[in-house]
C-alpha cells in the first residue's frame, strides 16, 4: 500500500487534486461560479468531488480499521450519497452563499466525504452493489431535476426562476446521458466484444488452414 501512496502517478494525481482545490477556493473564481445556479451546482460541486477523488489513494485504504467498518464499501459509498444529496438541496446552496462556515463545510465535505470516500470505498463494493448505487444516483438526479422544473415558485432565494429551470433540465439531461451510456455499455459493448472474438477466431482458423 505504501508503494501505491508514494508512486509517481499518485503524487501527480494528488498534486493535481490539491491544485484544483486551491484554484476553486480563489475568491474571484468561487464568486463567479456561485453567481449562477448552473455553475454552482453542475460545475463547482462536481469539481470539488473530482479534487477529492484525485487526492485519494487509487487502490483505496487498506488495514484492519478500514476492513472492519467498510469491508464492502457500503459505509463510504452511503456517506458519499448522503453528502452529495445534501448539497443538491436549494437551502444548502443558499446557505453556502451567505455563510462562510457553510461554504467552508462545502469545500471540506465534498472532497473528503464524497470524492475521497467514493475512490476508497468503490473498489470494495460488489458489482451488484455498484449497480444499485448508479441506479440510485440516476433516480436522484431525475427526481431533483423534475422538482426544480415543477416547483411553482423559486426554491432558491439567491437564484432566479430561469436559472432554476435550466438546472432542472440539465439534471434530467445528465440522468438521461448516464442511463444511455449504461445501456450502450450493456448492449453495444458485448456485441463488439463478440465481433472481435469472431474475427480473431476466423483469423486463427485461416492461419491454421494455411
């Protein structure tokens, strides 16, 4: 594990994550991103998660403590889902704008409890569990997008209704894009793999015949 943490590739990734986090914390950039609801929710928040992902060790955390409380990655992934869902709430976006303490909590919780937690816990989770998590994420994006579109009034104090509707449509598009990519991987991917196997078998047979 120590070799993974000190490998050149991980050091580069960690440095990139730290640099990204510092850049996002710059007052001018932070204010520019939070001035618009779309940039706040769909640019700044995902980038904070990416920064935490890059900072985390690639193979996750090993040891008796991690193996004991997060043996199958459930605790880490569940924590990441709950924290991510919290920062999708309109009240959370408003509080982060007016409160320096909430803003600091956002910059700490998203990288640490979402980005780092996902990268450390995801390798431990079984395939079925990963599918459930992805399906839950798609449904969460879809429901949040529908709520932002269907709300008859502004749900955020500091953002206009047109920004709210744009976020709603964007979340629905994102949920659809993730669903489409999964379906492509499930149905198109195996066919290509089978085709590649068939071509390889034909080539081997022709070589044998020659």
